[in-house]
């Protein structure tokens, strides 16, 4: 219905193609816009002519005031004339659109800065949690080794008492000769006493080390582990918030055609957190 129709010209006897209605409407709108611009240019031209006439009058007045003895020189002067533009609907909408784009771009930059700041904070918290977890694992390992060593020493300490009885029963030569000579000169007894003394000293040192480790663990009270749990919870909430920021930034970048670059994703935070607590 609105396509191109052919009409037979009455005079020339030739076929002539008529433009479509949509094309006519578009040309009409362009014509109206050009007329508005033409009126604007005419007003601007009149304002420039008026300003030029005023400048000519000012220059003539200054030339009259100059003394006659001064040599006259023609110096070209370039002046910038700022004309007050009248508010037009088209230009007003264009200025409002530019202001809105600038405001949205500023919001985008602010969100990008806040997103990067939160990423740095989360990375620092992940490193702190990983460092504390490594320290706790080392202390638990040291405590486990100390307990094993104490058990081994206690078992070694009990062995000489068990071995002395069968030796004394089987061999009568290991009996003390103090009854015959009247003095305690048994080498085997001296060795046993020396071994017992050494084991006692080692046991005391291990007990001291164990007490020190227990004191260190006691220093890490419930508040310490509560702080770690709070840090984990804060990190998870920050990761959720960062994902929301990232979605918002992606929507803004896709809407206004801005390239979005993500420095660090939330998945890497979760990976580092899981690795640190394994």
C-alpha cells in the first residue's frame, strides 16, 4: 500500500516512480530541522552584525581620541565573541543528554574505584587468614610431635625396670660386689643411674616445652578463633557484594558501550580461601 507506485504521466507519456510515505515523512522532518537551524543561523548572523557595528563605532571613537603625533599602525586584533545562545528545544535536550552521560560515567568510575578497593581488602584478608591457618597447623604439628616424644621417653623410662629383673635372675655375675668388698662399685648400677638421670632431664625439658606450647595455645583463646570466623564471614559477604558490583558495572558498560576489565574474580578468592583452610 505504501510502496512505490508507477503513474503514467499525461504530458510526457512516461512512467514516473513516486517515493513512499515513510520517505516523505523523513524528508519533511529533515526539512523542519534544517529550517530551525536556518533560523538559528540567521539570528546569530544578525547578532554578529550588530556586534560588528558596535566594534566599528568603538574603534572610530578610540581613533579620534588618539594624538595626531602618534604614528598609526594597523594591528590585526582577533577577539572572541561570546554570543548568548537562545534556548532551543533540540539543543536543550542535547545538553541534558550530555550532562546525564557525564553523571552516569562519573558513577561508573566511582563504582569501579570502590570495586577495586574491595578487591584489595579481600585479598589482604585472605592472606591474613592463610597465614594464621598455617601458623595454627604448625603449632598443632609441634604439639603432636612433642606428645609422641614424651610417650616414647616414658616407654624408654619404663624399660630398664623391666630388664633388670630377668638379668638379675639369669646371671649371678651382675650382682653387686659391694657385699664382698664393702663398697658400691657396680658399673651396671652407675649406668642405670646415669640413664635415669638423663631421662629425667630430658623429661623435664619436654614437659617445659609442652607447658610452653600449652601456654601458647591458651593465648589463642576463643576470641582468636571467633575473629577468624568473623573474617571468613566478612570475606564471604564482601565477595557477594563484589559480585553485585561486577554485575552492575557490566550492565552499565554494556548500556553505554564502555569496556569493562575485571582485575580479580570472586572465584579466585574462594579458591585461595579453600586452599588456605585445607
